C-alpha cells in the first residue's frame, strides 16, 4: 500500500483492509460492527488473508460471522513452510524438488531446483505479486528463453491444472487479480485460460533446457503434503542416462 498520510498508530486503516480484501468500505464497516450482512466464506477468506490471520484466528472470525468453518477451504494460499518440509526437499538431492501451492507460487525449493531453473536469464524472479510464481515466470519470457522445451505441450497442461484449482477460489480477490494480470501480460495465457480445459496434476516427462548442460528429460512426481491443503511437492528424476549425466554435471557446479 502507498504510505499515505501520517499514521497515528501502526497497522492498516479500515479503508485499506476493505481495498485489499476486495470489498466495499461500508460493507466492511458493517462486518466490524456485527450487522447481519450474510458474509460469505469467500469474503471471510479474503479478509483473513489481508489481516494475516492464523488458523485459530480464522476459525474465530468464521464463528463471529456465524459461517460454518471449513479448514481445508479456508487455508491460506501461502503457508509457512516448516523445517521438516524443507528438510524433505533437501533430502531429495540430487533430484530437483519444489513445494507449490495451487496457484504455482514457489513456497520452497532445494538447491538442485534452483540450479535447474535459476540460470542465466530471468529464472524465477519475483513477479508483481511479491512471491515467485512458475506460471508468471514461464509466460513472461519469450519462447527461446523459456526453460521448458516443449512449451506448446507443457504450458496448456499447467494452465488446465490452474483452472482445475480455480474452481475452489472463484471470486477470491487474490486469485482473480492473478488471472487478470497474467492475462494482460501474456496473450498466450489469456487464450489458454479462455479454452476452459481442466486436468488434475499427474506424473509425466518434461524436457528442460539449461545454458550449460543442454537438454535434460526429467520425470515429475507430485506428492500431497499433510497439513498444507492444496500444496504439493513436485520432485524430478532423470528419465534417461544422458539426462542423468547432465544433472550430475549441474550438481557439480559451484
């Protein structure tokens, strides 16, 4: 948020909470006052994300609004990654591994994943949303610089997976803003999004290009994470001997 006028106390103003949550100031004022406005779970999720509520605080918010609390539904998009989860990612070395949420935000990685994706060029730099996102990184670079070789096959599948998850977040400001801004930045994404295709995550072979080791073909495996709804660990293993040697060379780099 812009600095605005001098603040007498720390924190967000009421108008700022309403703006960041995607609701009207009057409506949010009535919510604070406990008026009977029939707040939906989607709007309560948005307010909870803006206020950075943890799970007990979210449950209390739902209780005050007299809305049934669904932990899986109301979990925040960006979870705090525990040391145990990071330890699992690190233990998967020499296989690249990453923790995504349903929107393909990069929540945690191991060293090999960083070496595979963070090469010369844009890599996975933070986009306009303040967190690294694979879709934003892949759609915002021209084809020759995209680390995914078979872009015409892989990117439609990723968008179809995103759309499958989107059905659980329709109307949520964070998701709607993400889709809107990525559609504006990438006509290719906008076209794929309008197709309406939906697929679940699955195991498949992906080909990556790297500036120093060439092309490597890796099999991806997606694993769910208990306690982190809609998040998954994706690990990659070499699909052939040439790719194994390429990954060994990448691992040997300092």
